[in-house]
C-alpha cells in the first residue's frame, strides 16, 4: 500500500496538519455563522450552520491535533 500525497508532502506531521485544518475550518464556520450570504447558507449542510456544533467539532479536532502532536514529539 502506497502513502497518500499528503503523507508524502508532510511526512509524520500529516495527521497533525489534517486535524489542525479541520479545526480551522469548523472554527471559521462558527465565527462567520451570521455573516454568510443566503445563497451560500442554503447550499451548506445544516450542521455547518449551527454555531454550537461547529465549536464542539473545532474543539475536538484541536484536541486531536494536540494529541497527535504530543505523540510525534
């Protein structure tokens, strides 16, 4: 089985980068929740429009990134 492109680019840090990017994405949607345009809002899944869900998911992803970082450090 071959490595993925991300694993080839980032090496051991691939899982940390992935969890960090996920946390940033969910944090972004939690912050800009009220400022999204109506057409964009209707095209998003309902869970991305809920601020509490995004905060919980961003926190979980950030904790996973810290855990992966501590594993490789």
